[in-house]
C-alpha cells in the first residue's frame, strides 16, 4: 500500500463565499462560518496559499484512525521552515482545536464522503480571503510570475559555472 492516498485532493468550498452554492448543495460545500474563520486565518498569514489534510477511517468506517495536514505556499511546496511557517502552523492548530466550526469539520467530511480515506484541500480563494499586497488576483498571472521566478533561479544557479579552456587553436 502506498504511503499517500492515490486520489487527488478534494477541494472544499464554503456556502455563500467565493461563488460557492448554498450549504448542502454538494458534500464538499462546508458552512459559511467555517469559511469566514479560515478567511481570517489566510489574511493573517499571507504566505499560506492552501491547507491540505488527510482523513482515514478504520476498516469498520466508524472511527477516525488517522488525520494529518500541511500548509502550502503559493508554489505548492509545504511550508516547513521559517518563523512565519511556524506561526501559521500554530495558529491553524489552535483553530482546529478551539473553533467550534473547524473542530466539527473532519466529522462533517467523514459523514459526507464515501470511502475510508480522503485528502482535502482548502484554497485561500475558496474562503474569499484577500490576496497579499502586490499579488495579482488572476491565477494565470500568479502562475506566470511563479514560472518566471523558477526560471530566473534556475538561470542564476547555472550562470557562469562552465569554465572554458583558452582557445589555443586560433592563436595568431
């Protein structure tokens, strides 16, 4: 068995936020209160683009056996290093433990979804959270900027690393 679920993450939306339909229109449409709480979290932590988490039930399907999650940046990489990543992680854990709308979220998801193992994703945009200052609201523009940064970093890494021997064949 693989270490990670084979299916793609299920995107969660929140009733009435960011164009989502009313609660109950789909199993992945969560209550607006949870979305508003998460919107405040995303706005307080501009480096977080999405939260992804896994839930697994026991074989009988009546008890939560495993739950884990990660916060990710705009490039999709997990946020692990740095002061802001630690602050965001602590704030997210506090929300999951103490906010009644988010504490009930895993139970709602398990009841709504079939099967015993799922991966879910909560995107910043699904909560209606404002983009960090200077960041475009257009997803394509953000993707293009990420690709430009990746190519610039790649070019800088390889720039002037090749030492060419002097060209003695064309000496005068």
